[in-house]
C-alpha cells in the first residue's frame, strides 16, 4: 500500500445507501437521491497549452477571414498561452466522463487584446466558452461582460446581456484570473480572487444548466454566442465537477494552489497488478462495530474479476500464515472462505456491462458486525452515475477481533482516507443530539460519551441550526476520561463551532491556540445543514482538534484548529448543542486519516 498525492474528488462521503440514476436527454435531470451524498470537488482536466496541441483532443478553426488559433509565449504569464485571433477551438466535453452533483466549475486566465480600430469597443458579445449539443441548437455560453445565456429544450435564461448594460467585469488589455461555478440554484463569478457576481436564481431551475453542461458533447473556446469573438488569449483552463472552494478561487501564486488529497493506492497504476501482490493495511475491529471504506476502482476491464477484493480474517494480515480467512469477496459477487456461502450473496449488477461499469467506479463498502454475523454491503456508483448494490453476509463462530484487507488484480484502488473508519455508523435521523426542531437549551442534550483510546478519533454529523447566532451550533467537550455525573469528572476544555472556547480554573486552555478563517458575515448561514468532521489527535500530553466543514451547498470551508497541552489522563469526549441539532453519522477511529496530511 502506498500513499500518493492525487488531485482530489474531495468525494462522496460515503456513509449511506446512494440512490441515483444517470441523466437521460440533455436538460433532463436525475431523480432526487436524497441527502446521502455529499458532493465533493473533482478536477476533471487542465488545458495548460504548454505543449503542441494534439488535434485528437483540441480541434482548431478559423472564422471567415480569421486565423487559426496558435500557441504563443507570453512574457507576462511567463508561459505558453492559446492566442485566438479570428478563430476558435472545439473540445469533446470532458464532463461527459463524470456525473455532476451540485455544480460545474471553471477556472482560467484570460486577456482580451485592446481593439485599436476606428470606433472599436471592447468585445462583450463574443463567447469565451460555450457548451453545445451536436448541432448547436441548444447551448450555454459566457462572455467578458458576464453575459450568461442558456437556450435548451427545457427553457431559456440569460443575465448581463451587454445590450442592456455593461458590467465592467473583465477589463481589456490585462490578464485576469477567473473562477466561476454554475450551481443548482444560481452562479458565482470571481475575478482576480474577488467576488464579482453571486446570484441566487429562483425564477429558473439552474440544475438544468448544470446537467446540460455535464451532458452535451461539445465545449467551444471563443465560439457560441452568435457573434465572432474578437482577439483574446487563454491559459490554464481547468474544469471541475461540483463547486470550487477558496483554494481554487484564490489567484494562483498568492496562496491559491490547487487542492490536493492523499489517496492511498493499492496496486499498480498501469493496472498490471498480479494476484495476491498488493494490499491495504490491515484494519481491525473488536466486538460489534463497523468498518467502512470508500474508494475508486480502476480496472483494465479484461475480466469481471480484475477489480477489488475484500478479505476478512481473525484479525491477522495476509503475511500471517496462521490467519483464518472467513471471507474473500470479489467485486463481481463471487467469493470463498471458511464461512462463505454463495447463497448469501445478492446483487443487481448488469453483468453484460460490468467490466466497463467498474472502470473508475466509486465503491462505498460497509462491513458491520452483530454478534456472530457480519453483513457486507457494497454500493457501486459508476462514472456515468448508475448505482448497483451487492449484499453478502457470513455467519458462524468468529474471533473477538476481525481484520479487513483490500486487494485487487488487473486493477488498482484509490482509497479516500477520510472515508475509512472503525466504530459506529448511523443512518440519517436515527441519532440526534438535540431535538430536530432545534429547541435545545444550554447544557441539556449530549452525545454518547466516548473514551478516546486510539486516534485519530472522529465525529461526523450534519449540523442543523437556526442560523440566528454563530454559537448556535456544535460544541465539543473534552474531559479527563470521565463522563458527566461520574465521580472525579473534570473538563480539560470546551470549544464551540464558532472558534471560541474556554477551560475551567487551572486549565491550560489558551485561546491563542485557536486558528480559523471563517467569513463571520456568512458563518451562521453556512453552518445550517453543514456536514462537519471533528478530528481528535493525541500525541503525548498534547491533543489537537481539527474541524472540517462542508456547507449544504458543497462549499468546503477552511479548517478550524485548536490544540491543548498538558493532558495527563485518559481522554473522554462528547458533543452538545444550543438551539441546534446534530444528525450524527459516524463516531470512531479513522486509521488512514494521517495519509491526508
């Protein structure tokens, strides 16, 4: 097993059953799948224009009496850029390979050349880019005026038409860094790191535009509005599924580097992995607990068994010859082992398309023990968005410790460390901290108490709040290993969601140990329905807390951190609320989480 940096789908927080279907015709959206999937950002492609253009990827054309686009060296950018002067480019839409969940985003550098002819004006009508169907009868385009226009079978929408008014969004004669998202309820445009447009649209269903952009076959550069785009230059065009975050919005070179995630790679990335040669680290659970994995399955597609395999043992890894293998379960619903029975395996796979379905598929794998029975559920979401479910159970005499290992053949796996945990998993609305109506008074509702023996120890939950005050959200209480009401109970510290905290008299609590970069003007609203992950990590007498927040709209906020020094006992922890309600998802140990650092 190796840890490598990969561009992140910060993705599919996979704690529940997914229900969705692939899009049908352009402009048609999938049936709602509920709130189980937390959209995460995925970089699909970057066109850097640093190398000679491959005509199989980008096709170049000229307008009448115009010029074919060319690559030129730009002194200001200090790189090669695409120069479009009376021409345009066509690209097969890279978004066709994925399923957009709540948005489509683009970032790019652009510069319009100042027009010097008599009566020349800045080109505000020509499209910088457009997405179109095969014959161009349906299209979406965007211009330097921020003119956003959609014309599809399911309706029309436009904003910032330059014939109505000029926005001054992008001035000519200088390079600008543009970061924009088309989301299900509107759109936002940043120029040079500054928010210029942020519009929530109620009179038109913007999810239609999102799915249109992800579904149509063609992306054009410098074409699509019905007006020839005048001379301009383009560099570093990056396309994402879902909504970009602060990391992509900031101007590169000023702290706005692309966001990365450390995926754990199992197998050879050229998919040449021989059988029984590559393994994930052993993950163990004691008693009635759950082990969960989320990973991407990359296969050569040669056979149905060239995919992931789950091994369940008596707590020993593959190097221990005395291990008992209770189960080896393959992705194609086949298996073996001392407790395996083919009668216990069910799936709704389409075996006619299975080998292609598994290419780049995301697998949500849950292993839940109850007494002497272990239930395995694998929910597979294909790159096109089709969802399959496989269930299996084993039953019989089991050891107190169960070990889990992932391996593969003719394939490789990308495991997301933020999805791998051992502990308890909760279905939505089955474990609330505080009433759902958010009427909880101060110090009146609490999560279950946990002894934090092994770290990283993590809580994940949906933070439901009334959005009236910044402190009406989650609170974390860390104790000396004892619960409320227990003899000798003492608190080390309490921290609130809004980067505030305290400790009792004599505590080593220090407010200077808090670090957060929240936008306090929007914080209360952003926390309403946000997915939260609180991570506790102990190192000797020091405990570090990191809170990761993803808003209900899929926007990832910057990390909120705190550390406490001077811990001399066991650690206990619980959550509480005030005028809020926490819809708990998981509580437990995340063994691979340090791979994300």
